[in-house]
């Protein structure tokens, strides 16, 4: 039977590349966008590539909408085999305490609470399924190290690391694996905003890595797919850096 993956915020960037990777491997694709325009553009592109996807309108800061995302997916496809908690925001690219007061709150609502709702309702659903499931969260190198212009963002990504490890240990004997990827700099909208703000150039974002370049969305999608596959049944609570050597220093 075809497996089903939910990827939050998967109509652009890393999420979109991940949706394509899973589609190429025969999964039913469910993703989300708050924007009808982004959803339509994504579905059209997907169709042209010969794939289909279901896109629900979900704001991950809204608990009810996340709970409904899980129940609607189960109603349509029967199960949630893989959940990729990908939605996230970078906030204002400024030094710690130079940002507006709402910056931290907004990031906590999206990156921490949004991911928490996904994990909560994802785990509750997977526990009911005979085949259980796999969860992959989007952390960041800013969740493992200190990054300039990323103090507040880093705090939210350290929370993602904590939730991933804690939930993984708690559910280790349940048949559910919970892991995270920690990307380095990948040139998506999140970093295009940083570049547009003048805080860092695209070149500088690349040179922070020992490999002296930025990564690609496919680099991250491949790692997410691996952590969701049957190739790593003994891995849980892992925070996998995909960062051109950044965290090896
Ligand atoms: N790019 C990098 O260098 C990098 C590095 C480390 C970690 N990451 C992490 O990777 C993940 C994906 O980021 P990306 O680089 O692919 O950036 P992106 O293209 O901006 O994608 C982020 C997605 O998050 C969704 N999103 C934001 N707020 C949301 C909300 N309140 N509710 C639902 N969805 C929301 C957006 O979807 P809609 O607007 O369509 O709703 C958007 O498509 C994020 O968690 C990010 O922190 C990225």
C-alpha cells in the first residue's frame, strides 16, 4: 500500500524539494500553505512533473488547524506514515536585542509551538496505527551552535533539538522514530530575506562552511528522506547536520 507523508510548508524551498523526493519514491504527498497562490503554483508544477499532491491551508501556530491537517490526511489516505515538520521562519536578521519585541514571540509561535502541535498530533495518530511512523523535524546549525544574526532563531531551533531528543527517547519502544536534520545555509526565501536586509551576502553565507559554499535544497531533502526510510531503523533522537562541515569545527 502507498505510504503517506505530510510536509508542513512544503510548497517552496526545502519542503518543496522534499515533497518531490517523496513523490519520486511513490508516496502520497500532503503539504500545507497559508497562501492560495503558492498552493496553486505548487500543484501546477507538481502536475507538470507527473505527480499529484494535496495542499491544505494551515497556519501551524493554530492548534486546531494542525489537528485537522492530521485528521483530514487520515480520512483521505488512511494513515500518516511520515511527518516532516518543516514550517519555520528566520525572524528579523539583526543582532540579539536589536530586533522588535514581537520577533521572538513570532518565532516561538511558529518554530516552537507550531512544531510542537505537529509532533503532538502526529505522535497521537502514529500511536494508533499498526505500522506507527517516522517524524523528521527541521532544526538548524543555529540549534547546535551560536550563529550571528541568529540568537533568537537559534533559541527556537535549540528547542526543536530538545523536543526531538526528548520525544524520541520517550517513544523509543513505541515503533515511532523521531529525528531532525540541521541544515547549514541553503539559499531559499528564508535566506533571501537575510541577503535582502544587507546583513550578509550570499557569498558570506557560503563561506561560513568549511566547504566554502551553500548547500542545496536537494541535500536536505535527501537527508530527510533517509531519516524517514527503512534504512535507519536503529536511529532515533539524532540531529543530523547537513552543513558542509560547519558543526565539525
Ligand atoms: N534555508 C536555510 O538555510 C535553513 C537552514 C536551517 C534550517 N532551515 C529550516 O528549514 C525549514 C524550511 O525553510 P526554507 O529554507 O525552505 O524556507 P522557506 O522557503 O521560507 O520555507 C518555509 C516554509 O514555512 C512555512 N511557514 C512559515 N510560517 C508558517 C506558519 N505560521 N504556518 C505554516 N507554515 C508556515 C511557509 O509556508 P507558507 O508561507 O506557504 O504557509 C514556507 O513555505 C525551516 O524550518 C527553516 O528554519 C532552513
